[in-house]
C-alpha cells in the first residue's frame, strides 16, 4: 500500500461506508428532529450535532486530509439515497460542515485522536452553518431570547453529540480491533483482517 | 426500482445529472435572494406543475410525497411563526406569539423549503444514481477512485440495513438472557452503531484491497456507460429559467400576500 498522507481507494471506501452507516442513522434521526420541531423551542437543536458525527468518526479512524469532507458529503448525499429525497441545501450544509471540521483537524495536523479535537470540530461545525441559516431562515427577525436559546443549544449539541459521542464511538470501535489495519496504521501491515 | 412507479419518461430523464445538480444549486441561491412571498408563491406552483408533468411518476406516489413535503416544510418553519418578531398580533398564548409579520415570514420559509424539495423530487425521479458518478468521472474528470468507492459503498447500504434487522432479531431472541440495558436505551444504541460500523469497516477494507489490486484506483480508463451533454440539458435550463422569470413577473400582478417583503 502507498505510504504517507494521500488517500488510497481503501481509505475512501472505508470513509464512504462509515458515512453511509451514519446516513442510515441520520435518516432515522430526521424523524426525531422533526418530532421535536413543533414545540418551536429549538429542542430539535439539541440533536442537531448528530449531523456532524460522520466527519468526526471518519477522521478519528483514518486521520488523513480530506476524510472529514468526503465523509460529511457522503453522509449528506447518502441521506438523499436512503430517503429518496434530493435536497441541495442538505448537501451544501454537509459540505460546509465537513470543510470546517477539516480545518480544525488541519490545526491538529491530522494526528490527534484526543477528545479535545473531536469536541472542537463539533463546535466549529455547529457554528459553521449559522450564517447560512441566518439568511435562509431570517433568524435576525426572531425574538432575541429565542435566538440565543437556539445558538447555545446548537453549540452544546455540537460539542456533546458530535464531539463526545463521536469520540466514544471511536474508542469502542478501537476496542473491537477492526482499526488495526485501517488508515494510518495500514502502513506497516501486510495481513488482512 | 424507479421503473415500477413511473408511467412514462420525459426528456429530463435524458438530461445530464450534472445539469440537474447545477440547476438545484442555482435554485437554492435564487430562493435565498427572493424576499417577496408572492414571487415564491408562484414559483412553488410552477415547480409543482413541473413535478406533476415532467417526472412521469404515478399520481398516487406523487400525492403521498407532496403531503409529506408540505407538512414537513410547514413544521420546519413553526419556530418563526411562533416566535418571530412582529407588531400586529394574531394570536398569543404563553410564550407563543404569532404576529402577521412572523406568520408571512414563516410561510415564506416553508415555501423556500418546498420549492427545493419539489425540484429535488423531480431530479431524483429522473436520475439513475450510477449516472451521476459516471458523469462526474467523464465530464468533470473526478478521479475514478472517488467515484468507484462511492458506487461500491452504495451497494453496501442494503447489506447494512439487513444487518441491522438481523441484529435486532438476535437481541429479541436473547432478550430473556441479557441485561435490559443492552436491548433499549443508550447502551443498545451504542452497541448497534459499533456493531454496524465495525462490520462495515471490515467489509470495506476487504473490498477496497480487492478493488485496488484490480486497478480501480488510478490510471486512465474507458467507460462502458456514456454520459454526455445534449440539447435536453438546454431545454431543462430554459424551463427553470422561464419558471423563475415568470414567477417574478406574475408576483407583481397577482398578489395573494399583502406584504411584498417577508423581512
């Protein structure tokens, strides 16, 4: 296998498959999100973080440049395939969130698997799409307390659901032993799983 | 699968997937810059007509989908209707405060979502997923390793889903023997995801190695499926452009909403 930081087909395939597992979960999660919406109190924002978890888990597993972006794009477009509903805004949001996660991981030089990196990426992803929401959903015309509630719930969700839960999943996956030959660790392995 | 729910196919089926995705992106940008609810109202109707006539899907499936699109679009803008700023009160109950302005603004956001969903549905009903990736490789010169790993991964989705059901059944059978924590609640969610992920990673790793050794990863290649740009792409672009222009024009004449600016 090729060495270094460039992505091999196996890396991409694993990333996309991880993302598609999450796409299936996202589709189920969409139900929870919609049920929480009618209250209008932004309770749905509490589960919003789930939408960045694919990027974070895929990065923690592979740890190469581009993985977070591909994962988030694949998860967003995978949702399209699973739900049979093509939604451009979904894919755009996915791309922006993936890109921001990528920047955070670049800051860690694609090395760290710490909880800190995951939580920071979650928070960054939560912040990243607020400007788009601002224009799309006329957030500037919400009552101030309601807007503050929405922002804080989303950031909290990014940190806990995406960062902490993503890291928890990574640790559990590591214990199963499937990560031995995957991503960066693949460099010194000559055996299959 | 699409053939079973379709009555007939139209020229949109022959248009290039990339054109459709590009148009969807343009439509997204357009609805963000339209602040007149009247214009969006007409655009919604035009998109609805486009979906009904051009998708070729049987009407009963379309009706089900439309109900879903309209309801979920309305629900997702309730936050604005309930808590938006405004002066002319329509309804007040506790912290819920519906005003004339926030109501129109809420409907405006609903229509944005609905327009995008309607066009999205039109795209999904007229596009084969594999064609998207071939178009990306042939027209946009995306590296084959990306496109092929996407296509291979999509084929794994049914396996992932069936694995999930298998896991659920296995838990059901063993429910008397294992701790309740592992059947419902957070622990079970975690173990479900971890099981699905680890199995998928293992499978993807094996498939990836096999595909790499067969030369799917790089190098120049020829394609069995052909995608190209044709006059149908032009027709589709003209239709969407005409819809937007018509909506803007009629929006100033026929005005179902009193206000011309949702902001």
